[in-house]
C-alpha cells in the first residue's frame, strides 16, 4: 500500500525493534499515533503492551483491522480512526510513535497538555533540533520554549531516508520526552502559552514592541501594565534572547 499524505512508513526492522525497546512497555497502555501498516504496533504488542493506535487514513484502518483482528478481539489493541490532534483518546501511560511530519507540532503540544509518563517519538531531524535549541540561542523558537518548559528531551537515534518507504527528503530523529514540572513558577499555563506565541510571532521585534503587537490576544490595559512592570533589560531583548524564567515572569504579570 502507498503512503497517504506525508506519511513515510518505517521499514527498517532493526530501527523498529530499537524504538519499541527504548521503554519497558510490558503491561502498559501505549499510545501510538500514525501506526501506518503496523510494524511498530506489532513490536509493541510482542513486548506485552496494550496499544491504543490512532490512524487518520481509513484505508490503513481497514488493513489494520484485518491484520490485527485477534489482538483487537482480545482487547490488546484499540484502533481509533481519526485525527490525533482532535479525536478523543482514552487514558494511556506511554507514547511510542513515528509521527506524521506535518502534524508533529500540533500532536506534541496536545500530548504535553494531556500528560504522559514518557514518550519516544520520531520527528524530522530539523524539527527535533529545534525542540532542543537552548533558550538564548538563535535557533530557539516557540516549540523550543514550550517543550523545554514542561519536559526534558533526549535524542536517542538518527535514521536516514533509507529506513522509510517512500524515502523522505530529510533525516529523522527519535527522541525521548519526559514531562517535568516547570523550573520557574507559572501562575497560568494558558497565559504563558499566549505570551510565548505572541512574542515569537514577532520574533524580530523587542519584547516591548512584540507585546504591543499582541493586541488580538491581550487588551491594551494589560499590555501597558505588563510593560510598565518589566525591567528595561527584558523589554529591550528579542524573544530568542530570553531565558525560560523571563517568559515565566512576563506571563505571571499578565
């Protein structure tokens, strides 16, 4: 079967076994997003996992229902057709998945909001590198700040295009994501997310100008109050120059 949309099927057996073996999944409820034709699903099931597989493509769902009919009947595999960024997902402990490239960001944010113990996820290499870009460096962005605020990220494995069918144009990274409590107090997580989004939407502007450009998110009175309360040292910086505690300080004023 050909790959739908931007999905690239992982066909390298050694890579599949490595990914399935990075976590102890025996007896755990494991979420897999984008199972495709099911090789990683099979590897997880063979290790004793109870798998919740979310697949957008209807044709692939039908194929999975046929291939894993026994596991579905036994309750070891729960197949959920739909978009992983929106569909209802039952409770799970761990996440192991080769994420669709185009939905990587939305799915990652949703998983962090939902909560999990540990995740082993595959991304485009460039995307994963942005996830681990340190605050205060040129490569940092909204993704870096939001992920590193609520989790630690550790690269585990790099894969060449030859590991997939069809071959993508990019290399891939498998990373381990472990949720953690923020290192600095955050009074309101939504306000924090709004501040990070607004500032990086105007990343070439200083914090002062970036906040003033966020009138669709914050009312004028709030913007002026926050600017009046922040030290000039922070107001003159650009978002990429801020540390995580700076974003927290701005959000707590909001």
